C-alpha cells in the first residue's frame, strides 16, 4: 500500500512537471483526458496543484470511486451537463478544480465535440494503448492539433536546467511527514512557486500515510542538506 502511494505521488509530480514545462500558470485553463482508469493516474491532482481545471472521462466505476474516496479528485458526476456546469464557473474565476465524468467514453466525447469544447491540453499517456487501439487514436481527440502524449521529451531537460532531480524524503509518521514539508518550505526560496506550490498542495489530494514519504525535486546542495535530517533516497 505504501509503495503504491509513493509511486502515485511520483507520477503526480511528473505530470505536474509536464504542466509547468508548458506554462507557469494554468489558472482558467482546461486539461482533458479520457480512458479507463485515467482518474487514478494522478492527473486530476496534478492539474489542480498547477492551478488549472481538469475534466476526465473514466469508464472504470470502481477506480473512480476509489480515487474520489481518497481525495484525489474534487467531483465525480454522471452527466456531461453537470461536469461542464461545475467547471465553467471555476474556469471563469481561475480556480483549480478536477471533475471526473463516470460512464462510457464515446458518447461523452461526441457530445463534447458537438459543444465545441476545446481544452488547452489533452493528455494521452504513452502507455494507454488499450483504449487508443479500441477506439482508434483520432476518435479520442477533441482537437487533432492538441499536444497529447505524456511523458514528453521536455521534462528532463527542464529539470536539468534547474539542477533538480527527483528525491524521496522519508518519514516514519504522518506528523513526521508534515515536519518534512515544513522544513522544505523553510529552505526553498520564497520565489520558487513551482516547488513550494507542490509541497503546499499535494497533501490535499494525496493523503499522507503513516511511514510515508515526500517526493520532491531538489538540487544536489539541497539534497545534501536534507540528508542530514531525512536521509533521502534517490529514485
């Protein structure tokens, strides 16, 4: 259970990074994804942490229920009308929100096209071949011009430019994890909105477990400093 939680956090961080590579703020922007189980990829949380709005179509009812119960998505709805009504107001106000529409993908996609809904980014994971093969990749796209595939080739170069590498800071208790977060916030530059925003918001969407860890990007110097307290383990 702990390993799965850590891996989800790692994937959420990477998706968050993919978003940050593309723009500094996602406020008022819509990110779209569809496919069975896509709600459990960490995408809804990553978009919310980046300040954007996410609309996810997911036909895996059991997975959607599990993600919602754990706090990984803000709303689960059963009709497109409900999804768009909730999203429209938050997008207009530039507030983060994640909505999963549970049900069959094809009818919802067709209705979205008819309504002319075009996201800023449509996410298609590189390992999501099953749904793409079943429907045909073009059938999954709201906008054929949209950039879709994650991971991209841009994230690693962006991290290298900053001198950042994924690091795991372990904690033996939930209170200990909060202390790790507090120390990170105290050490990171005030102007570092990307990493500070991640630390401040990730626990809202992926609830810390006893004996958990915080996955974060750190420079070599920051890793050395943190190792005195938390003994980070490289990924």
